[in-house]
């Protein structure tokens, strides 16, 4: 971990990558302009333009709950289509255009190549903000915690049975999380809160 004031490690920008459409209809990175180590290979999935749009739509209501746009943008490397290679393969070229603002259809590769961990920071950040949002807008028997969310997403992903976790599944699991089974009917809320005496409160 970098000490305060210490310059964090950086990496050479990625110039291009080749992606393929999998049998699951998700896009997976097949080649990139540098050698890959084992930690990179675990996350060789990429958001396609429709998934990028969907994720940004889910993020929008979280702005008033503390979502930081800079953390979101640091977490992804934007790519534009350079050439259709056929056979479900496309070559992508890096772009300076900004995700969520450009009219061009962009892919988004999780930035797991920087030692400062921008993608991991993004997952932690949206988990925290999503819990704030849900506690403010839903009625629960008790206030939810980030641990509740993380455990539910983990179980859901294990039940899915996919050999590799796609980035879209990982992000959507957090942003679609609602835990409907914890919800209360309007007439039950006061009695439940009184019986619990205010315990299990979660605050940021």
C-alpha cells in the first residue's frame, strides 16, 4: 500500500485488444497488447456498449447518495471498435472518449492493471453507496449492511455455476441487489422496529 504522498505505480496505457463473443452472449478478452499474468487472466471479461449503458443507468440514482464519478471512471479503460474480425471476434482500440458521455458505442475493460486497484475500489464504493440507497428507499426488518450485500452476491454467483465470473454479472449483482425477502409490509414496520429496540443499525 502506498504511503501518503508516495507516487502510486502506474502502467503503460493499453493500446488494443481482441474480444470474442462467448456462448453466454458476453464478450471476453482473447488478446491484448501485452503479456498477461495469472491475476489478469481471472478478469478477462469486458462490458459491451449495451452493458455499459445499463450499468450507468443503474448508477444514476446513486449520485445523491455519494457516488463519486471519478472512482467510476478510473475503474474502466474505454475502447472503441476498430475492426470486425469475423467469427464473433472484434478488435478494439483504446480511446480518450469518456464512458457515459460519448455518443460512440464504447466497450469498458475493468482496470485491474494498475497497482492502485481502481476496479476493486469501484466495487467497494458502489457496494457502500448501494446499501445507503436501499436503506433510505426501502423498508427492511433491519438496516442492511455491506456484508449482507456481499454475501448475497457471492451466493448468487456460486449458484450461477459459471466457470468464470463476468464483469457484468459482478457489477449487476451489486447494483440490482434488493433483498426483497427482508421487506416489510407498511403496517408491520413500526411494530418490528419497536420490538428490535433500534438494534442492528448501520451508518456510513
